[in-house]
C-alpha cells in the first residue's frame, strides 16, 4: 500500500512565487527519486483555533499563509530510499533551492495509508 509524507508550514505571503519555484523544483526531484505524486496547497480557508489549529501549530504570523503538502510514494521502502537520494541531490542544496520560509516551524511526518477510497 502507498506511503504518504505530509507537511504543514507557514510561508510569508509575499513569498508565494518563490515558494512555487521552490516547490516545482522539489517536486521534480522527489519524483525523480521515486515519488508518485507531489501535492502543494496554498491556504485559503485555514481558521485560527482556540485550542489548536494549523496556524497555531506553525506559529503563523499575520503576514504568512499556511501551506499543506503531501507526497505519495509507492511504499515506505521507496520513500526511505527516495529521501536519501533527495537529501544528496544537488537540486535540493540550500544554495541551489533555498526554502522561502522558516523550516524550523514546518511540521512533517510519514504515514502508512490505512484506508484509500
């Protein structure tokens, strides 16, 4: 069954074009290393919460937008090998493809798919 990497981050709204440039390059790299799909979403209806929320989780500032992204892999083995390749790929080096947001506030993780409908 497929394996999913997901992440949520806060991107300065003024950096949307830079984010898309970064995301396109990263998507090509991930796909070259075995990913099936890369999906990047720009926040549109992401409300602040009282107890918890996406904006609270990433400590979103007023001039930032929450992004929600995921990568679909055929399986965890491909994902683990793919991640090694991506981390060594010069296209992902910070001087080549810098993150246009604070990576320290990015939340990410890997997930086993338990239902696909």
